[in-house]
C-alpha cells in the first residue's frame, strides 16, 4: 500500500470517530437534563452535640458574637450587655448557679429560658423564682405575618403562677389555654420565658414520627427571630446547649450498640459452647507412672554415683554362677584356682582378669567394677 493511500485511510477513520463523538454528545444533551437535588447528610463536627449550631451560624452571619458552652459557668465574667440562651434542663442547676445567674440578669443581662414539656416540679427553683411553671397543654396560635388561612403553629405552653401575671410586661397566650411566651424585667435586665426551644434545635428527638429540626419550616425562622431579637443588645450571646452529660449506659446504648450487639452475641455463643463443660467436677487424672525398667535404671545410677558398686555386682555374679552350673557342672565343681585357669584358657583371657571378675570390687572403685562387669558378661555370652 502506498503512503498516500495509508494517510488517506487514517484521515477517514479519524473523521469518522469525531463525527461519532459529536453525534453521541448531541444526542446526550438533547435527551438528558441536569437536575439539582438536595440529599440529607448526617451531622458532623460541632453540629453533632450543639443543638443550637444552626442558630449560632445564622446570628454570626448577621455580625452577632456567640459562644457555645456545655455547662453554665463563668457567669461572673459576663458583661452587662451579654445575653444567655439557656437550652439545658433548668432542674439541673444548683442554687449557687441560680443566684449567680439572676444577679447577672439584675446587672443588665438578658436570659432566654424554656420551661419544657414536663410536669410541674418543686425542684425547679429557677422557674419558681421567675414565677412560671411547666406542664401545660399545647396551645396553637397563628404566627405574625403568616397570612389568612395559614396553618396554626402549636407550642408547648406553660402557666404563670397565681398573682404574678402583672410581673410580665409581655405575655403571648391566655390563662385558659396557656402561655407560649412571657417577658419580665429583672433589675436592669430582662428574662424571656418560652414553652420550648425545639424549633431552634438541630437534634430535636421527639416521640412524634416527624422530627422537627431547626429552620425546617419557614415559620420556625420567624418564631426564632421573635424570641431571639430581644436578646441582642450588642454583647455576646452565650448558648448553653447541655448542662450535664447523659448517663454512661444511655451513651453506650445510643452510640455503641453496633459494637455491643456483636459482643453480646459472641458472649452468648461462648456460653453455649462452654455449657457442655458445666456440671460436677471431674476426677483428677491418674498421674503418670514410670516403667519398671526406668526405676531399675534410676536405682542403678544412684548406687553407682554413691560408690555402692558391690550391691550392683552381686546380682550379676549370682547370674554367672547359675549359668556356669547349668552349662558346665563339672567346671563349676572345681576348686577356685582351677576354675579360673580353665575359664581363662577357654575364653582366651588372662587369669588375672578372670580372677578380678570373680571377686567383688571394693567400694569407690568404678573402674574395677566396670572391668569386672565386662569380663562376666563376656564369660556368659561365650559358651
């Protein structure tokens, strides 16, 4: 194939690929449309433990200085133009904390506190001193600017103690259905009471199937501004999001169940596997016993180390005498010197070696004992 024809073929293939790419791109753009959608993601960072994180971010965007703290402390250092959003359970406050808090409000601070949806408690000293009580019905009212025909907003109500209504300059609600907001001057400062702060919370866990989170509905933002705007007086807004940690068992059940459940299953499995061994105690196994040969060898080694070679020599000498009487009674009946001469001659040994073997070695003479044993064994093994 010529170079010109090869070049033309390559150009044609390239053009075909480019046309195919352009055609697929045009088809894709004509049949598909870019659609944006919101996907809820789990909370991260400070938002996982600070229920009022969204409120703080909204206020910071407007230039308000905010500080989130887990417990009510450091009140003595707060300024007279500061404010406090107390989002914790008021029953957990100690009397010294309540005294310090109300003294700070009297110097000019502003306090926002919620009664909560619970039964009245005599232990709630802060609410008793303010003049309100929790545990009322859930009244429903239209919010300001909601428009005609807009759905009513239901709140957690509270009651004002008898004879103290005049202490509150502003009060939303009525005596019959319950109050949802009340403001009272306290010295140079101001105290604002609401039934609950759930519309401001990020982690509002309700029993209802639909959880209400901060600013999920437009009317939540309206209500938030109505109760927060009186607090803003140019100082720092302190936010107490939690006054005490939940019990350890509550934290374990809430956050550690995915680790506790497998551990519990593993424990149950081990108990089931080990249950076959439960019962009366089994008898102790019989201790291992040495063989007879091991005992004899150990005894012989002990006697040899102690130098009692005569005790070891005597059984072998008796065996030799019995062997000689069975094999050659005439030789066994000869006098001792003649017996030594014939044994030495028959087994080609020296008379001194045979005579030494037929006499018991003296104690502490291991070499003589070994030589006598070797000679006796040699006499026994050779007919």
